C-alpha cells in the first residue's frame, strides 16, 4: 500500500508536537477511531486479493501499533508534566506544625464506673450484667417487694405498653440493678461476690434526680458473712474511692424489702468554705443503702437461706461522681455539652487502678 510512510510521518510528527491531552485525544480519534484514517484503510482490506490483503494487513498492523505506542508514550509524558506543574502550584511546607485536633474525653460516669470496678475487683468481686427491660418478677417479686409497694405504681416506674389481650407478664424498665443479683445467684449459686453497675430508670426529674441514672449494687454470699464484713467492705471502698487515708461510716437502721436488717450508710464529712471534705469534720452525709440479704430473696434465687447468708448494698454512681468531682447539677451529665465534658472529662487512656491512683 502506497502512502503508509507518509501517513506514519504525519501522525508521529503531530503526536510529538501536541501540547495537551485533549489535542492528543483528537489525534487518536483521527488515526485509530472507528472513522479514523487507519481504520478506514483496514476496512478496505476486504476488497483486496488474498495475497495483497495479507501483506497490506501486516503493514497496517505495524503502523497502528507504532502510532498507538507513540500516543501512549506522549500521554504519559503529558501526565507527568501536568503532575509536576500541580506540585509546583500546590506547594506545601511540610515543616509547619500540624493543625491540632481536639481530643475526646471520658465521661465522669464512665470514669467512676471504671474506678469502682477496679476497687471491687481488688476485693474479689466480679462484674455481673443483666437486661434493662425486666419482668416484674425479677424487678419486684424476687426481691420481696409486695404488690402494694409504691415503687410498683405507674407514678414511680416505667411500665412497658401491652396490647389488649396480651397475656405476657408485665415488664418494666428496671428501677435498680438488684435483678442482676437475682440472675447471678440463679446462674452461679453460692458462694458468690458480684457488683452490678448499669443504667436504671425511675419517674423523677429535678436537680439531683433524672428519669435515667446509673447505679451499682454489690452482693456477697457465703456461709459466715456478717454485718462486720459489710462494714469493712464499705469502709475500704469509700477510703479507696475518695482517695483519703481514712473514713468513718455511720449505719442507721432503715427498711428495705430485700434486706433484713437494713441500714442507711452515712459518711463523716465537712463543708468548710463550700468544699466537701471526706473523712473529717462534724457533718454526716448519706451515700448508700445496705443490709443483710433477706432469706426470701435467697430462696427466690434458688439459694438455701439455712446454709448461706450475705450482704448487699447499692449506691448511685452519678451521685458519688458529683460528690468526688464537685459537680453541682446531675442534669448536666446528660446534656451532651462539650464544654462541660472538656471541663469534667478524663483523658481517654488514663485507666484507673489502685496502684497508680484512681483519678491521677
């Protein structure tokens, strides 16, 4: 075929002189596109004699490959040039200091949960968990709470809605974590030592109460446990948690359906200058409830009350967090105010332990 050398020189020269990728694409279409010159020549091969077609086809394929290779090489060259120009125009001084990113903080409730878990783990207590939606049997009946008790009324407890004709037993948002103790005793039996931290729900809302709050309850069952063991456990906890050398607790007789005898626990403190100081002063502040587990509660959990006995206690995690860290309003715990969290929050990797200090 005549003129292939001329066609080759034409396109190779044009490729060498093209200045941008759009011009290069136009050349590719003109030469190799469906309606391009070389494509048109290859379409005419069918009209030739077999010997001519074979020779012409080979020459056209060589020409097509050479032009295609030139186009690819030129495209790579233009791409490199464009990248170099972009790098020159988008210059960045990597020696400049990076923009600081704000770090998140651990919520005081989460921090206090970790602190009390570390303290009780050191005393041999395991952490037990349970559902937040409970049957009224676990939440009330198994804990010796009678049907007429105020806590079982709708003005005090969140009951789950039931469709008309639904025969399932009532369910509630748990009002305490005591049901976890029943489940733990039923599953593990005795002896047992557990704490049950978690969310609880009651219909209450003011500066020191919210409809949802956090509570931890402790349970220890063995053959010879007494109030003396309860007193020592609570004293050790308060001393470690408030990080003071000594504490003084006062047990006041009280009544809880699930413990007998029952006691409210006060801690000695002072409020000099509006600042709370634990372990000194002449004031007393109630911090938790406690007592010896009622025999009916043990029986409900499948534990023989003639062979086993134990103590239980419960306290508000949000409340002891407020006392320890000087937080004035419980409602602020749940408002998601980043300024508040930055002020009262804790470093993300600062895990509390007794050896290194709980809140250091």
